[in-house]
């Protein structure tokens, strides 16, 4: 990695690092131990802790709920484990198209498989706790001190840890704030953990809902709506926008909406939920136009709030945005000297992978290692609906608005031989490249396992590979990845701005 020009210490955004012999951020180079205190044990926190130990820091991590944070305990790991169960049901229901059926009166495979939601959720909780334990063991093995408790800043170079045994003062040359976020709740729709849920509460549900109303059609709402529909639950998705997944690739969102509707889900577009109330075993969701939607259960997926209140940030000189997020630069520095931040408490992409990279970059930078600033143009992301949506680099909007002058190739998945064999009908591969050089600058994949298929395109964007270089690389026949090379091959020789669709 290339070093950051003129910066090697924990300066405020826009300031050069001190870098002198007395600079505590470079103390490890002079065989003097640097104290690093990390508040929050999610991906941003625990990955930073491992890097800080690797670079010789004396590291203390303060975590209030369990190592791994919400990403491991209540968010990413649990939701994707639920989705894994849903994927199996999706495959079972498509088996008849492949010529598979049960022998007997009711020959449908889908009708023969039931869902024990209590066992599904028990497995989810068990896996989350096991993953948390594995991470904690790794931290302790590497020499990180883990404190169970809450942390707050007491100035820029001291952290107060509140534990079951009382308060402990932790001196800190470097502080990383990685406190994450929590589900946003509406006063007019208070969750009770029995019929009205946030995404962190729904794993306590023991019974299959008779009818689940999901409020919010962003990533979280769409993923849960997709999973529960696959598990056989009647779902109504309340979307305040014109279609699901606002802000994502419009072609991809259109495919997902069509799949949702074809699967039997009711999607209410342009419907804004203003409240939800429980009436016995029923939940009534009130919409802005005065109508209501009723179901047995309701999941509120209406955004997240950063965990930045009452932890001494502003008193320590850390600037916050109007939304309460911590302002950071591309090497994770805050406005307070020696204080860094990573993850969902910052206004950067709310992705576990980005949080982890922010945390690593913070430690590389603060402890004087070589470091490249965070480049959001190379971030790959995924929506775990069925099919999945994976993206990297620039977007269709960037191309359409002229932010990036480029070519677009969109190749439907249904033309792929492996897709035909697997009875896959929905999805596509889309590649964006520069018109003269053919350098790949972005991509969208809508397909099962798009999260795996996006990686070659992510490598291409990161390393500025051309469509010819991608097309000339071997792919297995038959494979879904063959469509990546085919889309790149069809871009060969085009030199004018256009959209090419087959």
C-alpha cells in the first residue's frame, strides 16, 4: 500500500501528522508502547484491534454486548443465516421444474417441507454466539485485552470504561470509536418484541407468522421480506418509494420487485407507514393516506441511528453531522487529535466490510504504517434477496448523469447455459467501462450467489483492468461466471457512449 502523503499520525482532518520523535503515534518505532483503546467490538473495532497488536500497540477493546457487535449478534450473521434457510426452500420449490417430485398422493416437494421457525432461530442465535466466541478467542490469543462494559471519552486521550465492577480509567495515545448503530424506532410504532419487531428482536419469534407486514423496502426490509416469503409466509411489503430498494440500480430493483410480486408477495409502492398498533393477535399498520394494513406480525425496518450519544464525543472535540454520525476523513481521522472512528457510527457505507477496512486503515495510519486512504469507488456491496444484487464501482446513475463517461453492457442471465440448467430465469450482468480504453469502472450482478460472482469484477475495478483482459481470462463452461466474460467480450470495439443490451 502506498503511504498517505504528508500524514502519519492522528491529526484532525486536513492537518498533517506530527511524526516527530515525541509523537506518541509513532512510539512503537522507538520501542515505547503505544496505548490503543477501542470502543466497540464490531468489525471496525475487532479488525482494528488485530492490526494494532500486529504493529506493537498495547490494545484494550471495550464492548458492551459481546465481541462482534451487532454485525455478528443481531444483524449480518443472523440475517444471512436466516436467508441461508430460505435459499434451501427456494431451491426445493423450483425442483419440479427440474423434473423432481415426491412419490405419493401429493408429489410436490415444496408441500412436503415445513418450517420450524423456533429451531431456525435457535440455530441462528447459536451460530452468532459461536462466531462471537471465535472472534473473542482470536483477540485474546493475539494479546488484546477485552473489557465487557461501555466506554466513553474523557477528553481525547482517555477512555472511561463502565463495567459490572465499576469504572476504570484507560489512558489512550490512540482512540478508535466503533460504536455502530441501532434500529430506528417510530414513536407511533413502538416495538414490543412479540408482534411488532425491529430487526434485532425478530429472532425471538418462535412461530411462523400468519401474515408478516414489513415496513421499509431498503436493504434490510427487502432481505427479510424475501426470506420470509421463501419460507412460505404471506408478506406485505410497505414501500414509500415507487419500487423496492430505492437508491440501488434501477434495473436490478425492477427485477427484484417483479420476483417479489411473482412469488406472491404484496408490495405497496408509494405507501408511507405512519404508525403501527397491536390489537390482540393482530397488528394494524396505518398508512399516510388513511388506509391500513393488517397482519399477525410487523417488522419495522425504517433505518438506523448511530450510537454516538452520551459518550463524550463533542466534549472531546469530535465533530458530528446533523444525523449524529462522526465526521471522518479517508484515513478514519475525526476532528480530535488522536481520535479515529469506523463503522456505522460514521456516515460512510454501512457495510461490515467497509467498517473493517476503516478500522484497519485507522491503525495503519495512527501507528505509522504505510496506508492507502479508503477508496469508496472500489467497494463491493451485496443485497441478499433472492436473487441477490451485487455492485461495485460506479453506478448506472453515474453513467446516465455524465458523472462518468462510459459504456454499459447488460446481458440477461437467461442466456447463460448454466442458468438454463438450473432453471434460473431472473437476473443479469451489467458492466460499465470507459469508451476509449475499455477500463472497467463498475458492475452490477443480479443472480443467485451474486456476492461470489462480483469478486472478479471487483478485482477488475480495483486494478483498472480492461474488458479485453477480463474477456481473455478463462472461465469454466458451463458457469454463471461465463456471463461476466461474455459481457466484457461484447464491449470490445465499442468507442461511443451507449447502452448495449442483449
